[in-house]
C-alpha cells in the first residue's frame, strides 16, 4: 500500500467550471480524498478512473490537499490474480504488479456543458469511397435546460477541413444527450495500413449562445478488417501476414511508470524491426502507446489482465467486465487496434486455485465476449493459451507454440500449424521465443542454455516456418520485445534473477543479436550488415580448426573479409555463414553488404581476439 499527497491552489476564475481529476492508471485499487472528503474507491489498474472534484475544492489561499491511497495486493477479486503469489508458473503470473501511480494525473477543467465521448465508425468503406458516423455524448451540468450546437468536422492529415456537420439539441438539466452525425461521402479515401498509416481526425466543437465551450479531437483511420476462414486476416481486402512482438510496459528502476516519451520510443524500436504488429501484454497500456501505434502503422492486440487464472468470484467477474468496458470505450477510436484480448493462459492456474474449475473460465469468457461485441461489433475477440472449451467462445483462438524451448524441436512448430490448419478455420499464432543473456554465446548451443546463439537459431527457424505458410497463416508475435521483471520463484535461477529474458532487446533497450536477425528478414531499407556478435570479441579454439561466423543483413549479397582477405561472397537465400580460420591474437573481420549491382552499400567490422587452446 502506498500513498500520495499533493497540495495545490486553484484559480478562483474556475469556480463555475466542472473540474475532474483524471488518473490514467494506478495499480490496483485507489482511494481518493480531497480536503478530508472521501471521494470513493476505484478499481484503477491499467485503465484509470476519473472523479468530479468540483464541489469539494477550496479556492482560498489555504489551497487543497489531494490524497491517493493505492493498494496492489494480490486479490482474488482483482485481475490479474495469482493462486499462489510469487510461486512458480502456473501458480503465479509471469510479470510484476507494480504499485502506485504509473501514468499521467491531471485536472480536466471544462464548462458545465461539455463533450464526454465521441465514437467514430465507418458505415460504408471501400477503396473508392467512405462514410463516417460520429456518436457524441454531451452532458449538461447546468441546473437549467440549454440549447447547444455541435459541429463535427472531418480533417485530413494536412489539416484541411473536408466536411462539417452541425446539429442543434436542447438538453435537460443534469442530463446527457447523444448526437448521431453522418458525414458526407468521402471519395478516394486514404486507407490506413501498416505500410500507409494515414490518419484523419474528427474534431467536435460545442457551442452555447454562439460561444464555443468545448472542443475535442479523436483519431480516424479509414480501414476495414475481416477474417476469411482457413485464409486468415485481411485488411482493406488484402491478406495481412502479421510480423510482430509482444511488449510489457516496464523499464528498470521505474517499474511500469514510464514517461510518454519512453512509450513512444519503445514503439519506434519495434517499428525498426520491420514489425507491423504488437501485442500489448497483458493489460491495457498507456494511451501514448496507442497514439504511437496509430502513427507508425502497428496493428495492435490489446488485452485485459485476466492472466494465468480466474478468481471464480462475483467480484472477479465484475472487475474483469469493468476493465474490458473501460478499455474498449477509451481505445475504440484507434485504427491500430484489431483484436480485443479477453484471456491469456487463464486456465493454466486453475489446478492451483481452490474452488475454481474450467467452467468458471467458460462462464467468464462468454460474458466477456458478449460485452466486447456489444461495445464494439467491428473488432474480433481473441484468447491465448486457453482450453478448447474456453476458446470456442471467441472469434479467433491463439494457441501457444514453445517447441524447441520448453520441449520438442524447432520443426514441431510447422507441423503443429499444418495440423491445426486442417480443421480450424479461425486461429493464428500466439507467442514463441527463447531466453538469452547478453554476451552469452555457444559454439554448440542447446535448449535452455540462455545463449544468444540458441535464441537466434530458434527465432530463425520460426521465422522461416511461418513465412513459408503466409498464404494462409496469419502470423504470430515473438515473445518478447524487451526483457522484463518477473518475481516468480522459478525466475530466481535466470542469469539475471527475477527477469524474463526472452526479449529481442535487454531491459535497457540494448539490442541483442536476434534483433538484427529480425531486421534482416523484415526490412529492406536502410541497408545494413551486422557481424554476429559484438558481445563475442574473445574466442578460443584449436589451432587448425575453423570457426563459424554468421552475418545478418538485408542486402542481397554479403562479402566477408578476414584480415583483409576475402572469404567469399554469399547470397541471402543461401544464408550468410562462413567458416574461417583465425590466427592467434587479434583478427579483423569486415562484412560488406552488396546491392543488386554488386556495389557496397553497408559495412560492419568486428575485432576478434583468438586464443589457441
């Protein structure tokens, strides 16, 4: 339990305004006091809350004292819930529930007549034309009726106003009214996609007595999605193969209280991979993340924190529905969001949860799916790593694939996909990956050795197997973008204790070798070449035994030099790998990436100190 206290003064000119405290996120349960008045208890984890504080404000020189008390205790009524806190999987969830405020807190000051929400949909859309519908809720906090005008404009990315719709309504005192406004047909619309993330805006302006009293804007990405059985996801009528990663909202020393700039930087790093897709695991993340995904062109799977186990209590069900409803209402205008995630591995912990059975998960998923479709019928619901009895109640099932890490071999992944494809028209890949410690390498890598070498081999195999099935497979997401903290007892033995080390970057956002592997597959420009590995500058071996050298590059060809002697040119389709004979002492490696005309477009160097055994 942690408490925050802030003393502040407020300008008396705001006395007649509506003043709302906005807390974007605070984990898990928040109690609020202002000047000694208790304003309520809120389930605030990841999705936040708002509370009108107008009538308790002190405009005198004494000022105001705001207090928040926030409790992140493991609680059976609050998702995510661990059947046995800090124990091994699946008794405990695989990420930390940091306490306290972890996002922006601010005062929203408005007129007593204000816009509460605007939801935009596209009743008709094609490559040739599109129409929009804006549903805007306006609340009257005055104690008398008002007659107001709402003007809603469609604005393009260059700031040009393309259409304006105006409507007049009388709203009774202390009531809310809904405006439904249809825009005119837009010809030759710019469609939003990962390769062309074009954003329009819907701007709403509210007028009272010819005076503007409020203005809001929401993003608009014109696009449509559909799932074709046995063929997968289509965006704007074209097959979309998802190339993505998962992301936890966390940074060392800060828990999950990242700045907006850090959130944006994370999404930009994901985009440098060539990714078109990100899974926000396992909870709604900061609004800055979704703004960045809209702008960058990253398809999003956003989910609620029903992970590892369900509580099986009325309180758990109530709170799961609450956060789903708030998540959808907060985020449904973001074109980047394609999937609403309802559960993650939520049946894994059931054997360790007293009194909870699979039917509890089934009952919950039915209610969650029904709510999601009622709140937003335009998007698909998904669940990951759940039993068939649960999965049948979502639109798309997400099985997990860990072949080659927890058990089995790399090739089991492709075989599992082929078998599933025979009978299941609605599935796509979940998470996959392998843990690694930066700087740990192996001449003979093996499963669970935490070497960057093995991690690269696993990911390369999965990449090839997924891409080979892209005509019907929808793709998957690598687990995970960045290393993150996990206070499970079975994480204590990791090279970095209590850290999940499956990231393509370490927790400080330093890229691992596997980052360059993904860039070599998913990007065409800018041209790059990378000798594996910068964290393996000292090597040992017998005098006359060759050493393997790998290079990652998006160039068509690469030539490798050892001590200025060419080791040959290799084409990308054959894989950039050489056997070289190091001399004892310092060796200079140089890789040159060649374009289609055999011109050098990128270079990388690595100095290796070699010692004879």
